[in-house]
């Protein structure tokens, strides 16, 4: 009987220990439920749970339910939220604008060389996040950005024309300057208010997203889509360094391995996903997708690089920023 009691007590202690070791991590993202990132994150959550034997589970909050991405990044830095997959928020560090530098890359091969494993910008962003007590687990390539309008386009491939169209832009200076240089009137509006702003005519469109984002969040107000390749949109899978440290070494390794696989899979499908979403705008919504020639795209890129890049460099630190641009240029050759 004594032996049985000891065995039962030991089993109870092991059960309590297992419960204590289990961690549920809150994960935020910016898209609605059912969007591509939501589906992929749920698959990632299943992979993490399986790899850790149920020790680590992910509780996913879609559609910025925990706050907009700027707030979420701040709360991850403080350890109040565990994880997110989202754009880099520049409020805490203006140097993070380097991630969305306009017309920095022009094709998917260049983007992968710069933002993928071992890439210049990937390494830079990892360092900048670390300064905020945030660990970057993966980069998540989304698309090359474009312009959504709830009206007809006016000289969309000619940046010398002031078209008088007012567009919502994120509260990031690079997007504001890019919109101006391409002939638009920028209006910084929080993402949560952007759809209503277009719907009510406060603005006529949006700059700062791409076909996937416009289909997910602006589908009812996108009459015209201009695939202008304004920037390369990449989100980052980030985790509070404090939350990561609470996991066992084995679970940390499993989480990182799952994140590597998550990113590798995304790089394989992202380009096709962009084309798919551009076609969805046409097939599902009747959106007019403007075709821009190579010369028009080159003219837009040249104007932005000449007018916008020097301004952003001054904002983020000219010497530091130029060193990054030089490394990017070398990687793209």
C-alpha cells in the first residue's frame, strides 16, 4: 500500500510538472480570419503543438484583435503579448523604415536575396528587433505593393502628373513621400479607419498594401488596382524575448525549426499567391487592373529613388542607411 501511495504521488507530481511546463502563446496578425496568413498561422500552430508534444500551443488573434500592429509591437517588447506576424512598426525606431524602402527591389529573386535567410535586410531587422527585447523568428514575404483606388486612375504610369487623387497612407514617412512623388495627395490614417475613410469619400484610395491586402480588407472599395511595385511587403514573425526564454531549450528549438519551415514554404508560394490575388480582384470584384509598361515602372522607380530616398536617409541616419543600401545593391548584382 505504501509503495502504491508513493507511486501515485510521483505520478501526480509529474502531471503537475507537465502542466506547469505547458505554455500558451498569444499570437496577433493583421488580416481577417480565413485570410492566407490566418490559414498558414493555424497550420504553423499545429506544427508547433505536435513538435513540442503539446507543451507549446498558440492562441491566434486575427484582424488586429489585440491592437494595431504598432501597439502590438510595443506590447511584445514589454512581454504583454507573446507573438505576432505583422509589418515592422517604426514608431519605436525610425530605422525600421529600411524594411519598406520604396522601390528597393524590383523582382522576387532580388527580394529573396535581400529579405530571405542570410539577406542584408533580414539581418538588420533582426538586430533592430533585438534592441526592443524582441526575437525575430522568420520573415514572411507578402507581395510587391500597389495602389487601390475607388475611382478611375489618372495617368497612373506618369509620376510627373499631379492627379489630385487623395489616398490613405500608413503613418510611415516613406509611404507619404512615395505617394506625393507619384502624383497623389497622401493622408496618414490608421489602418483601422482606412476602409471607412475610402467608403465615405474622405480619401479616394489606398497606398501601402498590395493585391492580397486590398482583397482582404478593401474589396468593396477597390474599383481600380495599379500594380506599381511601390515596395516589397514583408512581415516578420516576432516573439517577446522574455516569452521565448520561458520555454525549455527543447521547445525553443522546436519553435525555431517550425518557424524556419513556415518561412521556407512561404518563399515558395508567395509570388504565385500575388498573381492569384491580382486575378481575384478581377474575377470576384470586377476590378480594373492597370497594366504598366516596363518603361513606366522604371520612371516611377527613378522618381522615387531621386526624390524620396534622400529624405528617408536623413530620417533614419544617412551614413547608417546608405551603408545598408550599398549592401543591398551588392546583393542584387
